[in-house]
C-alpha cells in the first residue's frame, strides 16, 4: 500500500498534468475558434452537441452551460443519433461533435449523415489528422500531450481540455449577447443562486412586524417594543421621520454605564442616522451593507418612508448565505 506522502505526490502530479493541458490550449483559441463562435452567434438555430463515452458526459455539461447563458443547446448521444434520434436536428442547427481520437466508429457513421443534411459541423477533437478533423467545417483543437492517467488511457487531461474549451465558447457567446446578471436570474430562478439574483428586500421585510418608538418614548416603552417585535431593535422616529435605531447592544451598553434609568428617553440611547436600504433593493445588497458595517438589522425605506426592518436571520433562512 502506498504511503500518504506517495498518494499526495500522485494527486499533485495529476493536477500538474491537467494544468499543462489547459495552458497548452492557448494556441487553440485561433481563427477556427473565433469563426465557430461567430457561426453560433449568428445562427437562427440551436447548438446540437454530440459525442460518445466520456466525451458525451462533457458534451452534456457544455450544453447545460450554453443553455444557462442564453444559447439554446441540445445534447445528442452519438450512438442514439444513428439509431433514430437524428430527427431532433433542424436545418439551421449547428453541430459540435466532441471526440478525443476523432476515429470512434459511431462518429464515423454519424458524420456523413450530418454532412448530408447540410448542417455546419464543428469538431472538438484531440487528433488533427483524424476522420472527424478532416470532415469538420471548423476545428476546436483539444489535443493533449498525454492523459494524467499513468497508463495514458483513462480520459483525464483530454476531458479537462474539452470542458475548458466548452466554457471558452460559452463565455464568448455570453459576452457577444450582452448577457447580464438579470438575464442570468431568469434562467436560474431556483436555489440560493437564483435568490441572490432576484430576491428583493420587499420579499422579506413584510414578514416581520414593524418596530417603532417615538424619540421621546421612555426606556420601558423601547424595551417592550424591541422584545415584542423580536427583531433585536426598534426604529426611532420624530414626527414620523426616521432619526435613529435602538438595538439590544445599545441597551446592554447603557446598563454598563449607569443604573439610573428613570428619566432616560429613546433619544438618549439611540444610534443616529442608522443604515437603511430601499425596499426594491436586492437582498444581497442588504447583506453586503450588514457585513460591511457589522450589523444584523437594516431599516427598510419606501418612497422616503420607514416601512419595516430586514434582519440577518431573514437572509439566512432563505439560504442566501
């Protein structure tokens, strides 16, 4: 059995080999690569990505990335394609065929069928002298010196190279389309990622009660308001205008300073000019303000008026942190 140190060395060697494979891809961002991006961008059709074995798995990931960044894409398994699934391809679709060797039997059967249909074919291939490379209209070169596998057999560095070039395609298309964070949110409405992109303060603060005391309220009134509304704070207003905030921390600091509490008013212990956020702001912006100021509550404003409080716990419950 290998020692822990030998295992670590093997792991590092694997990373180094794959890193070199990625670094060598710089020369693959060439005229054919740029033409492939332009072809897809200007196409009225979809991107159909096909492959077999490990390349098929990479094809699935690239399809997912393209779809999530505004480029319609479909995965077509090369074996299924030659057994009836070619019907999914439309005349205006662009085909990307992924293969390390470019000589896989299924690919050799599929490519002529694709060419006969008149679709443009982009070959993402690791052998520039292969059948796939010779038949492709454009070539995205994913040649690697060797696999990270010590036997140079298991697809490792080659699939990493395919994945990276797929990402490069997707990002180029994203930039050409002017794809924004708002666009991204439309494609990712679920989970914490989606919430970070679309959830607004108004989606959360309305679930809370609205703590507020007058600037001349006595200490007991302030404590009762803070306790009953369960947000750890109360906003202080003067003639309806927000002027301060009293937090649990303010109360603790007060008790450390004095035991004479009879004549203390809200104005005496409040923090003036508290941090606020607009109701239609994104929740992630509220979180940034809290983090930058080491606070857990924000007063929420709407049309110049105080309407409630958003608490750090509200954001945590939504899984945004």
